[in-house]
C-alpha cells in the first residue's frame, strides 16, 4: 500500500447554483473553461476523465463516485507521478451560493512527491480562484492575466521558408504583429520568423504557448528571430493580451455585432466593387489567397462560428481547423463570381446573427461559456478589416503588374 499524505482541503464559495458547479467538474467543456486547457470526460461511474495543459502536463483517471449537484470523485494519474491519487469534490448549496470543497488525497510522502504536491496545490488554488470568476462573471482569469507577445502566429511551411529565404527549418512565422503590443515595440515585423523564446526553441504554436505559460506578466524575455536570411535578437516586454469587453446584456451584444457586421460588409463591398474576374482570381504566390479565396474564407468563418455555437449549445467541444485548399475550391465552385460570393458572405453573417438571437435563457445563464462565445465574436470587425486590407493589397499588386 502506498503511504498516504492527504493534501490540505481547499474551499471556495461561489455565487452560482450547484448545477453549474457540478457541470464544471464533470463536463469536458466545463473543466476546460476554468481548470485545464483541454479535457475529455465520460461522466458516469467508471467513465474516463482526461485533462491536459499547455505546459505539457496531463492526467488520466476515471470517475469513482457521482451524485449530481453534490459529489464528484475521480482518480488522478498525473504525468511522471509515481502512482495514482484521488480527488474528492463536495458541492454544498447554501441559498443562492454554493460551497465547493476539493480534497486531493493518496499522495505519497516520499521525496519524489515534493514537487508534484507543490504543483498540484498551486493548480487547485489557482483553479478554484478561476472557477469562482468564470461561474460568477464568465471571465477566465487565465486569459486576461496571460502574458502575450502581441502576435498572430503561424507555423512554418516549406512555401513560407522558400519565399522568405529563411535558413532554418523550424520556427513561428509572424502572420501579423498587433499594434502597440510587446512584439511591435521590440521591433518585430510581420513576416519575421521567431525561433527561440526566452531561450527555448519554438517550432509549433503549442510549443510557443507552453513557453509563454511559464513566464510572468510584465517580464522581459529574449527573442531570437530571422528576417529573411539574417538572424537577430531583441528583448521583448510581455504584456496582457487585449481582451474585448463583453456587453452587460445579450441584446447589447447583438446590437454591437449587427453594427460590426454591417460596417465590415460595407467596407468589403467597396473593396471588391468593379473587380474584374481576372483580378479576383489572381494571386502573387501559389500559397497566397486570391480575392475569391479571401471571400470564401469569410464564408467559412461564419459557418464555423455557427458550428462552434451549436457545439456550445450542446455543451460539446468544437475543434477549430485551419483553412484547406479543397474547401476553398468547393465554395468558389458553388459561388463562382464576386457578386455570388458576396451574397453568400452576407447570408452567412445574417445566419450567425439569427442563431445568436435564438439562444435560450438557460444557455445565456451559463456565464463561462457565454463569455468565451462573446470573446470569439467581438473581434469580427478586426477580422473583416484584416481581410479587406488583404483584398486591397492584392488589387494594388495586380494593377502594378498589369501596368508593367
């Protein structure tokens, strides 16, 4: 038998019904909204529970006891931990508030357990603080307190490497640099390739997130990057990521999004007015997007928004995927002209708005999910503007080539 050294029990009180607390400890979506970066659960006795974090840590176990809105017990076998442990969650309603008590037990007392116990205590302490925040306000403290570089990253492809003459095979390509954030202030530019962050090599976005998760807010880190074939090093100040403010009511959110969609669509219309079919199909490089492909992407974005919203409504996880060439070809085949593509963009946007207006009160009361939904949608104006600028840039390049 393993020596037992129970962790100190942690408690918090949340202004939320017991039903929401129970969901937060049993549903995949509920757990990833406050505790981990990803989860997969089958909430029944003997059903699996798997959690993972961007840091590389993960745990697997199974539910051993479940009493809806009262008790959640499950086993916990963390990465590199000598043996499994047990988690017991008690949910105690008290009027309009709920007391939550978590005990993580059956941890070893040997020297090898010193570091895991310290990390687990930190995990549950920060987790319960965030649980209170997401259930009461919807706000995920991990997002608003997360140190960021101020970039839109992309993974390096063979085409990007060849186009930019990078002499290395790994790194994070800067698709965009956010104005006023750490990367821009450090001198990084769109098109640079970051290879090392805080002394650690980065080859995938997941690796970058792992490195950043270990950094402290407002700290200064070293960035190694390539601009074309030349290597450079700069010091970058990590800053909080810009987070859109979620309106106080669903009606306000709808009104804000209607204005964003309308304004964005008008700018898009002006950009594609009188664009010839030749210009709409042209692209400067094989890996770049034509104007038609940009419009197809905007259609796909709204369709994905609707699929994501549907998954949230069903309390299921939705996986976002990068665009594929084949998907774009299919959409352009169905809507071969600029007017047809623009009509479908508008229809797709209107469908997203109609879906939002139909959401039931029970879903709107799930503050943690609703906050994430609003965060995703409140950047719609920035997204449309970015691709409108892309269309205008395409037209400038096409016109210059035609004149030449």
